[in-house]
């Protein structure tokens, strides 16, 4: 079983990879139109992902230590995200995805790479 710190480092590296990949796709190919990211949706993705990581690290509602709660929360968030994304344009969806990856990188850089992970709070 991997330690929390190792999982955080893997999350950081995975986030870096996703950011690089999304930005490379955003540049487009020769002759293709360059994709533009929507700042509002990037900010929304960053905010959502930082809150998600923060909640998970602090084990609020026991979402980290209870498989059932983690699965229920993940399924609920996935259903809400898919419902919301259906009505979004492609650039908005990609912006939200980029924001989520940036949020993971920023949070994991602070907690997991440069500083230790926060401990569980609350009951």
C-alpha cells in the first residue's frame, strides 16, 4: 500500500502531465486554429479541485477512510459534472479540465511536495 505522501507526489506528477498535455493540444496543429481556454472555467476547475483535495486530505466526512462514502461522493460528483458538461461548449469543457489539473498541481505542490500533508481534522 502506498503512503499518503507517495500518493500526493503521484497526483502532483499526474497533474503536471495533464496540464502539459492539455496545453499542447490547445496549441493545435499546423494550419489548425489555436484553441482558447475560457478563464472563468479554468478558475472554476482550479477552485473545485483544490476544495476536493483539501476535503480529502483532511478526511472531512470520513471520505478518505470510508470506501463507501468515497465511492458515493465520487459517483455523485461525476453525475453532476457530466450533467453540467453536456450543456458546455468544447472550449469550456477543456478549460474546466485544465483548471482541475492546475488545481491539483498547485495544491499538491504546497501539500505533498513542499510541505507535509495536513492531518485529519474533525470526527
